[in-house]
C-alpha cells in the first residue's frame, strides 16, 4: 500500500475548525481502506457543536471530529474480508475525512450501480426520521404532527408519509413548509400563528408528535396537540440551549390525564441479534432506505441545498447557520 494520509476535519472549540493530516496504516485482517467520495452534513448535531451548545454527555466535547454520513470507495481490503472488493462504493458512519481504515463490519450499505452516492449520503438522516416513526407505532391512518422542519423534520415528514400516516407539520419558515407539503406529502404545514387551524384539521389531536427542535415552547405545543394515549417522540433536546421553561413539563394535565408516552428516539440497535429479535435496526433500516432511494422513495433531493468542495466545510457551516438561501443541508464533495 502506498502511504496515505487522511485529511480530517476537527473542531477544536466553538467555531474553531482545523484540518489535520493523519497517516493511515495498511488495512489489517478484516479491515477495509476507503477513499471518501461524498459526505452529508447533519445540521442539528454538527451546528450545535459548531455553536458550542451544551454537550449531551458529560466531559469536554472538544476536540471532536464532525459528521457521520460518508459514502466512500473501497481502495483495498484486508485478509478475511468477504463481500467487498476494491472499487465498491460503501456507506459508513465515518466523519468528514478524505480516507479511512475501518472494520468491514462498519460498512452499513454496499451501493449498487443504480444508487446515487449523493442520495445515499443522506440515508442516515432519513433513518432518524424512520426510527422515530417506528418507535411511535405509526401506521396507515395515524395522525402525525412533526414540529420543526429542519433536515430531520423534513425526513420525518417523508418517512411518516411513506408509512401511510396523515402528516401535519409546524414551522415558522416558509420554504420548509413548502417542501413538507409539495415534496414530501404533508397534508398541511402551519406557522405557529395558524395553530388553531392546525387543531381543527387534526380534530382529536395527533397520535404521534415528532419533536425535532430544542425549544421549550415547541415541547409545550407537543403536549397540547397530542391526542390521548399519544406518543411524543423526541429527536430534539428540549432545553438544551435554554433555561428551564416557565411550566411543569410533566404536569398531570396533560401528561397524566392524556396518558402520554414521551420517548427519546435518536438511537436504535446497530444490527439484528442472532435470534432475529431486533429486525428494525440501524443496518437493516439503512439498507431499506437505500433500496428505496434507488427507486426514488424517499427522495433526497429536496433536502440537498447544494454541494461544496470538502475544503469549504467551514463556509458550509456558516451558510447553514445563517439559513442562506433557505438551505436545509449541504453535501461535501471529496473527489480531486
């Protein structure tokens, strides 16, 4: 193997992005060496770190790598690797980096010829919406309300609609409301000033509320519009960047009276167990979504607001943070 250094993006602190050249060893037994083609920015996670939002886990969050939506080309395989060969395109959860060595088991999808790398790079963002739908027991005919229409809000709308739900959405931004209705099939998308109309449309409330923001006001709205025995599925982190709200988030009315279930839905099992008890896991979900993208459903194009050269990652963050041109998310092109 010719000596290869990986050009890797690190965040040293809020707004302090640096690039490091990290030498790579040859792939060992069971490993693959890959060259990144396309990565997708996960705006919620990456911009929170970029801004210096309070970390989700104890300890110093910096320095840290950024990103986890990576489509790459296999350059070399180690001994014992089966089912992968040089030239194959693969989806992994590797960060924004030009090259990497990882266990072959960390490859989640082997792309077919017909799968577009740009689409598949967004598959994990759709998986998060899909996992929220699965965990909320959404089925055909369910009324679902998605609060917040960033990247995960829109992917949640898409996957709830694909499950057969009647989907409604709330956002104060015009362009995401347009995408939710016209591109992803929401029955209605409403600004907060239109909440009475939303309540009228949903009649007895939402069977599932998919909350994708950190806002206490939106959490309170979720409690309000949830139907009795509903699920509030949290893809956001209420209160992460704000002091405690001026209300009791678990007050008897509505939490106890409605018998609500409030659940964090951002994680799923990595793969099935050896007896098949966890079929809706990250590996199988990503393959399901990738096969669907091959046929155009879900359609990734509405959430891809542009493609930047990988070296322009910092500019991409700044443009996303400023909502430049109504951006939802950007891809990074790593090809020479």
